[in-house]
C-alpha cells in the first residue's frame, strides 16, 4: 500500500471496548482506491490483526483496524479480540502485510 500507517497505542478506557479502543489506522495518500482486504497487521510480539476480505481505502481516506469487537463498516474493521494487542508499556512496532504476505509498511512508536 502506498500510504501510511498511524498507531494509537493507548486510547482512554478499556483497549477492547466495543466500537472503540485500541486500533491501527491505515491511511491512503494516493489518488486511487487501494485494496487492503485480506491483509494483516503484526506487532513486535507476533500478534495478528486481520483486515476483512473486500476492504478498500478510497483516496485520502482512513481504515481503522480495531482490536476489540464492533460492527464492521466502511472505514472500520473489528477483530473481536478479548485482550489488548499493542505493547503500551514502552512502545511497539507494527508491520502491515498484504494478502500475498508481502511486507508493505512498518510503523514504530514510543510511549513516554
């Protein structure tokens, strides 16, 4: 994906609260729609977040990939996990892979 990834490592409240909480944002900075369905995200520990089949990101738009439960819709995909995904104690590295398992983007963050 040509674009970018933004990580929100520790939103207020429970990381896996329904419809909100811990998530990774994929941003399309191109002038074309990008297919991301079937791709996935991995953290430094190897935990996996998937992106549902058929998901696309229109030009200039975002897709939020949530750890917890919620109602999937354009712009938001929920993995329904019951435990947090990101390491909120010091930082983490998130890698984005396409459905062909090719590494497409990496984002690291530090928590101070």
